[in-house]
């Protein structure tokens, strides 16, 4: 089925470890996004990529880096994980301003 | 900057009753408004969207929302709740060529038998 695929689905890290969350979409969308979801705070934008080769900071970019590898793939990297980065991470893509398609999420716990 | 406020973090209704989930927005330019639904352990799914056409928008699963500029509101309604409607609902705002979609904190809907 067409959509947004995120890997891994679950991850436990120790403080200070690094990891990369992967995201791929097969809808030929130009724009891709990374959000984090925390209880009572909705979704907050970390980074986005309006087109291949460009990335921009969102609302909460500190502690994260991103790479738009090609039109399909947009990865999120935590260089030195902290407990405050315990969250559920969602990747999304959009071909127009009219709504996003979301992946199923990555549940990350930093201990 | 644009933002949305969802009134009520939890709403509980009986099966068959009216569902009303409230959303107010703040935007300095005409907004695009969205409602998303999230079922447990899943991503967000688009329910409906307002993009400056008809002010009454119909979505999937019998939901609809009305854009009221004078009240800066975009409340979500469904005439008769079903058990399968139990989920978390998010209101969101963006505008054309803006890649910064802002989400409300979410409203968890519980449907009682």
C-alpha cells in the first residue's frame, strides 16, 4: 500500500547514544516532515523539507539533525540522546498544502 | 504565528449521542484548517479539511466541521456517536505555502455503551 513507512517502530536508547530514524514515502511528495508527540502537547514540528535538497527548522529542532537523502527518504538523527527526547516520533509527507500523510510512528525511550 | 486551541482534553459521550469537539484558531491570514484522528498506536489520519471553499466541510465516518470566521472556530461534529469513534482528535492550522502546520493538544473522545 502507498504511504509513509517509518523504521524502527520501537527503540530504547541509553543517554548519550545516537541513532537515526528512517522515513520513506512512495507518493512522490515534495514535502516531508518530522514531528514529535508528547502527552498534552499535540504534535510539534522538529524539521521539515519542502523539496529535495532543502531542510528547515521547525518549532523544536534542538538536539536533532535531518537529511533529505532523496525525494523519497527523510531521516532524523539524534546525536546524543537525552531523556527529554523520549517521545513518539512521526514522519509525514505532503504533495500539496491540503493535508499530510503520516507514518505509524516510532516510540523512542531514552533511559 | 498561527495556532490552535482545543477546548477539553477529554470528552465522553454515550453511543448515539451528538459528538462536539471544539477548536479555535489564531491566524493573521486566511487559514487552512484540518481535523485528524489518531487511533491507539497508529499515526494520524485526515478526517476533513477546510481550504477556503465551502464553510461546511464533510469528512469521513460521518464527521463534519463548520468554519466560522467571526468566531475563529472550526468545531467538529457528528450527529450520532459510534463505539468505533473512540480515539484522539487533533485540530491543525496552516496556510498556503507554509510548511509549518500547527496542531492542537488533542481531545480524547470516549464513547460509552
